[in-house]
C-alpha cells in the first residue's frame, strides 16, 4: 500500500486536469444558450463563437514555454499555487461578460492557465512517482481531465448558464486547497542543492518504513552529471529525437479530431438527428470517455504504451470513417444511433491511448536537465495544433460539409497508426536513464 500516498498526491496535483477539462467541456453545452442570447445580453455570431473556442487553445499555446522556464527557476509547487489568480480572473470575465471581447479575454486567460497546468502537473506527478507506478500516475492528468469534461457536460445540461459559469469557475479554488499541502518536487529540490528537504518530502510520499536511499541516489547522480549549457543539452540526439516524437504525437492527438469534436459535440449531435436530446448524447459519450480512460490507467503498465497507442489510432480511424459516411449518406435514414455509437467509439479510442499516453510520454522522454523546457515546447505545439483544429473544424463543416471534416480526421488517424508502428519507442518499465540510452 506504499503507493497510496503517491496516488493521493498525484491526484491532488492533477486536479488541474479536472479544472482544464471543465473549461474545455464548457463550450459544448454552452454553445446553444450563448448563440441564442439566453446566456448573455448579447448574441455572438458563429464566427465569433469559433474564436471564443479557439482563444482558449491560443492562450494555452502562449503559456507553455513561460511555464517551463518558471518551474525550472521557482519550482513546481509555487507555480501551481500562483495559477489560482489568473484562473479566477478568467472566470470572472466570463461570468460578467457584457461583450464578446470579454469572452475572448476570459477564454484566453483560462487557456493560459491550461497551458501551465498541462506542463507542471504531469511533470510533478512523474517526479514523485516510483518507476513501478509511473505509468499509472502519468495517466492521472488525462483521467482528471475527462472527469472535468463530463462534469461540465452534466451541469451544462441541467443548470442555467450563469450557474454553470459559477460552479466551473469555483474549481481553481478547490485545486488550490488540494495542492497547498503537497511537498515540493524532490527532483527540483535536489537540483537546487536542498537534498534534506527533498528527502523529507519524499518520505511523506512513501510508506513509513520505505527505503528511499536508492531514489535519492538516482536524483543526486542525475544532478551531479556534468553540467552542460541548455543550448548544448537541447541538441543532444536523445533530446531532439524525444522532441520530434513527442511533438508529432501531440499533433496527431489533435488532428485525429478530439478538440474539434469536444468543442462542438452538442452541435454535432444536433445535426446528426439522433432522436435523443443533444445534451443526453453528450453526457453518454462523456461517460464512455471517462470509463475507458480509467481502464487505460489500470492497464498501461501491463500492456505498454505503444500497443495502446496503436489500438487508439485504429479505433479513432473507424469512428471518423463512420461519422463521415453517416453525414454523407445516412442522415435521412433514421439511424441516428449510429452517430452516437461512432462518437462513443472515438472517445473509447482516444481514452485508451492518445488521450493519456501523449502526456505521459511527454514526461518520460526527456532528461531532467531539459525536461521543463522540452515539456513546455511539446505542450505549446499541442495547443497550437488544438487551435488550428478548433478554428478550422467549423470552417470545414461550413464550406465542405461534416463528412469531409471527419474524413480529414480519418486520414490523420491512418498517419497515426503508421507513426506509432515505426517511430514511437516503448517506455514501459524503463527508468528515465534507460529511455535516454534508447533514444541515443
């Protein structure tokens, strides 16, 4: 049971994923009340709404690299705590919005918080985890994220828009309360010449009689390695290979369609004519994603990263092809259940692989001396790709139809299968040093 303390600390740090998921999922159920003028005293246009969705991803892209520099200088915990301020500010702007510009600014601010969350929380979680549970704990961020998405889908279906904004806007306060009790990352403390504090913090995360000497020795050995300039460390073969693999995984995570579907899921079901209310369909698919992410978390250290990524890409391919054929040929055939099954299958595929594993691999592929910078670069690339999808998906649907949009996602699902087979290394059960050796 020595893993219990680690799990609790990891879940507390990764509650930022819940906050992020609730912010991402917000746009699905809120699209209709905002566009109809029910939520605010103004009614944005369709193009305005696409920018409201896209500004979130743009804000996240702008914050990842600064976060990498900040956590390197000031530590993981302090940066997590500070994110309470912009989180509350962003929701205050959305709650009090009197013009589309306030929605833009609020979503951009929340996106900036998201960029910080996706860098610092997975980093902290993998740094406090023992090797034998690192795979499971590396999935915590995505597991909490899908909880947050489902949470926003549910309350968006049953609460008035103002209450939805207030309830989701309170989540950063809950995260602050969770993390204020956590110790600082032992990796960061050793890097800053504070091994006693690192040992004390590590002891609080292990069972009472645990021998942490080998972990501390590994941290200190890594820290005592010959120091190199950041620019030299960044051009190492292992670093460059890790960056290319992680960045392309993030690209494929987005271009297979996840944020295009999540941001506009209610509208997709409305067009599909499922026979059920769009909010009900949205909640069903959110439940599917949650269950399968939980399953992936349990099996990732047994099955391995590469196998799950391949299964994930294949299932998303089938789902995207099905949705394309549905919108092209079957919308008038009274088989709306097929679209629910296809979107559900997409979420199953995403949840077992490309959802959690991309964030885990981002934390596993880099040496400690470049991890903050590399993780922030990869995070930035992921959010830039998310911005492209969030902005172009409604344009694709408007100009070429929903079928073409889903077939584009299907094409990238094929690319994902090929990339995983030939280029992604298996990191299951390997120490960080062994992974660096493999990449070299």
